[in-house]
C-alpha cells in the first residue's frame, strides 16, 4: 500500500499555527508588543480567501527583528520558512509529484549538468515532491517530501529565489494543541506562572524538531546552480549529504519532467480534498501526479562497445547523466534535457570473477 503524503503540508501548517500561538502567549506574559505578531490563523484565512500573504511574512520578519539575539531556537525563522513554502505552494501550484522508487534511484544516480540561472526552464515555479521510497542519509535524516521554489525576485526579475526544503515524516505524527489544552495553558499563565514558563518552551522545542530541513538562496542571472552545494552562506546548517539529496531530487526531477511529460501514460492526476477542524485545509484541491520511469522517456545512450578517440575503454559501469538533444550538442545555450541511461560498457569483455571499474547503478 502506497503511503499518503497529501497531508504533509497541512500538518506543517498546523504546527506553524500552534507555535505562533505559543509565541503570542510568551510575549504577552513578558509584556511585549504583540500587535505586529499576526494571529496564528491569519495565514490559513488569507489562503482560504485567496488574499496576498505578504502581511504575514512582514509580521514574522518584524518579530524576528524584535527577538534579536533571543530567537528561541531559530523558531521565528522556522515559522517564516514554513509560511513561505505553504503559501507559495498553495497560491502558485498545488502540485505534488509522487515519485516511484525506480525513478528516485534514477535521479540519485544521475549526474546533473553544469547549468546557470537564466538558462534553466522550470516546469512550475513551485511544486512538492513525495518519494515513494524515503532516502535516509548518514546524518540520520529521512527525506520523503520536499518543496521546491524557483520564483523571480520582485526587485530584480533577472534574479531567482531558489528554495528547497524537506518536510520530515515526523510531521505525520504531529498532534495539534486542542482548544481545551489551550484554555488550560491560558489559565496556567495566571494561576501557575512557573509551570507556564516551563511548558511553552517545551512545545516550541518540539516544533523545532519536526520542522523542515533545507536552504534558500537568491541566485543572480548567470549564477551556477551547482555551486549551491558548496556556496558560502547556503544552507550551512544542513549537512552536505542532505543538501545533495535535495538538490538532485529537485533539479533532476525538473529535467525529467521536461523530457517525459509529453505522451506519458504513467502520469495521472488525483484530487484528494482534506478538511481541518479549524477551517479549510491547505491541501484541498491538491493535484497528485504519480510518476514512474516513463516508457515515453528517452533511454538512448552509448552502445556497450563504445570507442573513445579510436581507443577502446576498459569495462566499467557508467552513471546516468543529462545531455543536450541530438543536433544541439555544440550549442552552449541548449538545455540538457535528454537523459542517457546508466550502462555497462564492454560488459561482454569482463573476465569471470573480476569486478569492473565503478559500481552497479540503475542499468535496467
């Protein structure tokens, strides 16, 4: 049975609302100005009415400035990241691409070309990706649902905001604070201040654990996207291995969709409306595209008896990679949208018991 990821962003929004409510309670108990800290439900209400959400982002940025060095475990930045992802996805796309295990393997075992901002065409300015088979990295992070944003900057339409964030499976087990519990906390603020001060930071820390992993970066025109993997100031708190997973899945899937979407009989759209106890779910009307390694997808590649410059190469495994379409190989402006499948080179010349160069990748 396939896992259901269609409620992941709804859970993230619920955790956002609970944490923002906690922040209200803390600030009020400390006598701080909460007038610029919008009500927790304001983001959901604006999305339900189709209203701009800039006011929410401005309030969170203003709150971050108020916190200064007391930014509680990076909570406000986490709230802002979640609000931006949910709002941009809900207002711009509502697309979720469900990726099969075989396609995930293909994307992870395929080398991406060198490409720059301004040269890459994106299939959608915002989309979510759900992996049928989660990817577990050595730092112990589990990636199975991410949001990819590529939007031009308002002040400079030649620059692109690239944001890739992974929303972890722990969100699926998130239970929002009930109205009854909220009433007890508000009462506790006056009857037991010491217990109140211990309780709220605990909730805030819990949200920080079930938050998101990723990075954002403003890429000027001509910026090499591959350098996002090591550029200074880009996702420095994210482990290199996690960053590579997010980058390969997001950009690799974008290239795959440009090649595979025409005539692809393995892609279908499913509407799965969800409802929230406190208003319309952000997932209402979401479109789920189920993707496999498509039969319509180009699997062209070199023959097993490939010759380089007149000299035969040693038997080895070749990784998959992207290249420009036939006839455009020498055109530096042509996008690399044709996938060359992983292959055995000189498979028939491997001596029995000898391990060829490289490692076995997706060769089927």
